[in-house]
């Protein structure tokens, strides 16, 4: 047809990959594309989708917008997969072209991949227009098969419909009387007008159906019963009644053989699946429908989900009325959908019917003027006979709504579980509340509702903790994170709780530091600063309070020592000489009154200074002789002498300074100077040989780096004279200057002479500092 956009869907080169090609379109073109579709994933959601669609038939459902989300989500997934960029452009252009010519665009899906027949294409949802395609456009599934009936069948009314109901006793029982009554009510108008004749087979066995088919002609077969899908044979099956009353599963190809006994063969088959109570059994009539069409039936309307009584009646009314008025089967299916949409408001059951066709023409019958009234044909004496008025001779019992209620409960349960799994806890709680209101003991709904409430409480606690953390309220944040740290939904809660507790401790210590600094308690302030440094070095001295406390404490200690010295001097001048015993006792008492010595130990400081002075002097002499004397001395044993001094004397001097307390009395300070000393010893070990020049270079750089670090710590240490730190800095950081001249031995010797002269001078100053300290003490 000119108003058709035909899309061919075929398998791709990989599993889950498919191709789409525009066979024809009002806008022309040959667009194509490649898409991926999780067929197994969508089929795995059939139970959820079926329950959602069924439950939407219950009027006044407060949760309709929420329940529609799975249907809309699957429809959008199918739409975005099918309508790739170029194909979507052709679709939009064809829609405009059809509207411009006054025609209606019809979407035809040619399903060349068998597994695609089970997809709910009727849910196709266009996110741009926010509409379902089949609500406004006829949508049908074209099965690849030759068209045996190129022209509509000439029919003199009435259009004869054979009704089949199969209700085996080992499957959920059908209310046979009610099923007959519903279809009769749906067709009451066309039957009374003589345009349709409905006749029921007396039973659902193979023999009973075959007997009725022989008593034709039949234009339409309407089957009500159960079906499933045989994945092993990739074919649908329907359940007839066996000789023992149990289900006899008949493959679709065998059912087609049964239908072929009718003359002429029925051109239209309607497969109406019935809901099956609490078990939620899936009625996969899609496989049966596609098989019947491939085998010779012109069109099959199948219910891809169980359908409620109201929707089945509405669809049959619109569908058969359109057929009786000469409409094509595609347009009849759309009219049937519109009839379902009429009541109740919000129902989704219009997606349940699926239309499968073969050939290009969907007008199956050409109805002429009626020539005889409709009569009831060959019915079971025990079954109600449909009259021209459409009423049954025997009243059917009132249909129980238990199945619809169970479908609603299951739909609410599935939706609530889905929202719980996706962590939409408020929506899940609302759905569980609805479910428990309808049935307070439904499965494990109460436990799941409690779980959702607990998760919501923890999610809110985590959210409040994040807000508190952003606001700097560390205590509230730490408490909130601690409350949810065992929940796997919040894997970062434990780490955040520890960090917030640490930040709170830092804030507390900073407040305590301010308090001690404000009250002049400098020793306590220094102790708090040390604890702060261990937690976060960057937060130790933000306002300079720690530095101020150390300076003030140093001044207090200096003042105290000066006062003690003045007091001792005054005591010696004022008190006459006493006996040696009294003098010794006074000295002992004075010694007991003196505070413990602070700063470097003068004994080790003097020894280290002396060793460094000797070391620097020797090395300066060696390199001066090398520069201005005999260069052969270096190769005749001079290098060994230099290596001994570098490897033994120099490290010994720095180790003595380390024992004296330089750079400060902390583990970090000791480690830095120890590494620098070890690097100096390594320089003495490898020497300045050309083969190991890289090692000597690395040793000097390491010594300079860690020596500089130690010197800075010594300069900043409150109990160490700043001059001692500067001397360390000069001695250790200037050593890499030896590499500036490059390979020139004489120039390098000159630099080392100056550098080691500086070391010798520094050693003498260290010795002077030690002697001065000893005199003060």
C-alpha cells in the first residue's frame, strides 16, 4: 500500500545484533541500520509486563502512572533500537507525507528473525512525541510467506465465526459459560443485524473441532484457551482437550493441519489467551500465530498477554464490527484497540492484541448484501445457543473478579519489588502500602515493606550526613555515616565517618590551641600543636599560634635559665665560704634545683665539631695539594686517603652531631640526618671512579637533600640554636657543587678545597657552641 512504511528486521552477524531496512515508505529511500536488542531480557520481563497490563484494567487505580513505567520503558527501548537515525528520519518524513496526502500511515514489521515475533512491538513508544505508535497508526507483523489469497474472499453475510473453547481439567479451568456469554455480548449488534453468525463447537477435543470444521464454511475461527511456547522446536503450542480430559498440547503446525479440513480454509484466526489465576502462566501465542500465518492463514490476531473480560469484550466488539463493515484486518485491530482504550481510563490492555499477516493486502473479506438471517448452528445441547439478539438461552453465572484482583495484586507486588531493587524507596513503600491495603497477608510484602522503610531511613541518614559534612558539622556527619556504615548500599560511609571524626578532632585541637595560646599556657599549646601535626601537618599552624607558642616557650626557658644563673651567682657572692661538705651539699642542692638541660648535648656537639674540623681540614689540604701539587699523587694512593676520610671521618662527625641532639629530638629529625650521613659514607665507598660516577653523584644529591631537610628542622627546632642548623645547611647542601666543573679534575679539586674549608670552619664553630653551652650550664 502507498501509505505503508515497511521495515524488514533480520538477524545480524552476532548474537543479539539485528539489521533494519526500509523496504518501502511514502517518503521513499532505502534507509537501513544496525541495532542491538536484549531479546532474552525483554522476554524475561513478560510476567512483569503482563501483570502491569492486567492490573491497569482495574478502575480508579492510584498507582497507574507508576505501573505504566515498565510498559513505557520497554516500548521506548524497542523504539530506539528499531528506529535508528536514518530509519527514524524516513519514518518522520513518511508520516508527514501520508498526512499531506490524506492517508494514514501504516507500520508493517517484516520479522525475518523468528525470535523477534515474541517481542511486544505494540508497546513501541516514541519519546519525542510521547505517544504509542499503535494508538494512532495501524501496526501489523508481516510474516515472510507467499500470499495464496491475492483478492478478498467474496462473502454473502453473515460472516461465519466458529467459536472454540478448550478447558482441560489439569490446567486452570475456564468459565466456559462466561466465555461464551462475553463473546456473544460483544457480537450482539452485528449478529442481530445479520452480518455475523457465531457458532460454538460442543467441546475442545480434536474430534469435536474437526467435526465442526467439516460442517463449514467458516470464515473466522475464534479460539479461547491456553497456550505456551516450545523453545526446543521454536514453535508455539495450544492446549486442546484429550480423551481423558487432560491437556493435549498440539503444535501449531498440527493445529494448522486441523484447520485445513475446513473448505474453504478460514482466512482469519483469533487466539484469545485467558488469565490463569495466581500462577501467572505465560500465554505465548506469538509462536503459534506466526506458525499459522506461515502455514497458510491470511491473518492471526493473538493475545500476547492474558486479557481481562472487559478488555476482551471491548476488543471483540470493535474488531469484529470493523470486519463486518468491510474494513481491513489491520484497521479492525486498531479499532479494537481504541475500543479497549474507552474503559476504564488509564488501561494499558490495548497493547495485548498482536496482529500477524501474510501478503500485502489486509482486506480479507468482501461482504455483499445479506441474503439470510443469522441462525444458531449445531451447538452442544448443554451449551447456551446464541440467538439473533445476542442473548444466551441459559443465563451464565456472574463472573468472579478474583483473577483480575490477583493480577492487580501481583502487578503491585512486581512493581514494588522493582522499585525496591532500583532503590526508589518512597515509591516502593507506597506500592507496598497499596498492596497490603488490598491484602494484608500477601506473600512477603510486609517484610519487604519494612526493608524498604529501613533502607529509606538509612538513605535519609546518609543524605543528612552528606549535608552536615558539606556544612562542616563534623560530629553530626560522623554520627550519620556511622549509622549506615554496615549497609552495602553506602560503601563509602565507613571511610567518610573516619574522616569526619578526624576533622572534628582537628577542629577540637585547634580550639584547644587557641585557648592555651590565649591564656599564655605555652607548653600546653606546644603539646597540642604536636598532636595536631600528627593528625594533619597542614592544619598545625594555620594562624601562626604554634610558632608563637614555641617562640614564647623558648624565651621563657631562656629567661628561666638566666634567672637561675643570676640566682646562683648572687648566692655565691652573698654566702661566705662554708665547709667543703656544706659547699658540696649546696652545689648538689643547686644542681637538683636546675632544670634539665635543653638543646644539644655539649659533649657530643664538641666531639662532632672537632671531628668535622679535622675532616674538613684534611680534605681541604688533600684537594689543595691535588690542585697545585703533583696530580700523580691522586693515582698513587691519594684517592684512597680521600675515600677513607669521606667514608669514615665525615660520617663519624655527623653521627656525633646526631648523638648530640641535632637536628631535633624527634624520630623524623634523626632519620633525616642519619640518611644524609649514610649517603656521605656511600660517597666514600664508591669514590670518584669514572665507572661509578653515577653512584657518587646520586650519593651527593641524597646527602644534600636529606641534609638540607635536617638543617631546616634544626633551624626551626625550639631547643636547638639556629646557628647549628645553618652550619649543617652549609656543610651538607654545598657538597653537590663539586659536580659543576664537569670532568675537569683540577677545577673540581678547587671547588672541593673551598667546600671542605667551609666544613672545617663549621666544625670549629660547632666546637665553640659546645664550649659556650658548657660554660652557661
